[in-house]
C-alpha cells in the first residue's frame, strides 16, 4: 500500500489529537461509502503496546456499537530515532496491537462498509468509529479516508461526520 492516499478520497479528521487511554473518535456515517480507511497515528511515550479497534454502530450516537466481527486488511509501521516509518502489511484482523516500542506508530485499517452487516433487530450498521487504548501519556490522532460510492459525492454534498 502506498502511504499517500489516492486522489478522490475524502479525509475526515475525527477529533483533535488526544491522550490515548481509551481515546475514541467521533462516529462517521459510512452508508454512502464504497471503502473506508481508518488511519491512526500514535505517539507512544514509553515502550508499551497500544490497541486500535474499529467499531461499528447502527445509530449516529454510537448506539449499538460493537467490534467489527470480521477481519480486515491492516498496514502498520513504527518510526523510532534514526529510522523512517515504513508501512508493512499485517495479518488481517478486527483490531491491531502495536509493538511495545516508544516512538510514532501508524496503523491503517481498510474496511468495506458493505461488510458491516445488520444488527439482529435494529437495522444496518452504517456508522464507524475507532477506539485506541494505551498509556495516558500517548497522543492519538485518527483520520477516516472515505471513498464515496458515487463520484458526485463530495465533502460538501454528503454529511459524513455525525
């Protein structure tokens, strides 16, 4: 995977950088998306693992939130002093734990919104978020890169962040 996102994707920064102990992003409406990439940056202050977990929900407020329930493609890498951050393909999974290394970590999940499924009684899962659990001193920022289903959809014509 190229670390630079291709043209035509809509970047949604879902919340300001925050401390990483159970940081959770805002929910994003992915019902009009063909594909979504969740791009997490973690600045780890100490040699401790950080866990990134994408979530799905059937309502904008996160109602009925749950883990994905399926595995998705993941790329991850770590920048430590003297080394460049290089993304490497990881084993498909529903979440990812970074290496227990101080430095800047980047984790990217590729998720097909069509795979989110339905809640047993309450309808389609069409909202996504991400939670990052680590040390209180870790800073976390996440960007959702959205590929619209229809080329005419833009950040101005579709309401993505709810």
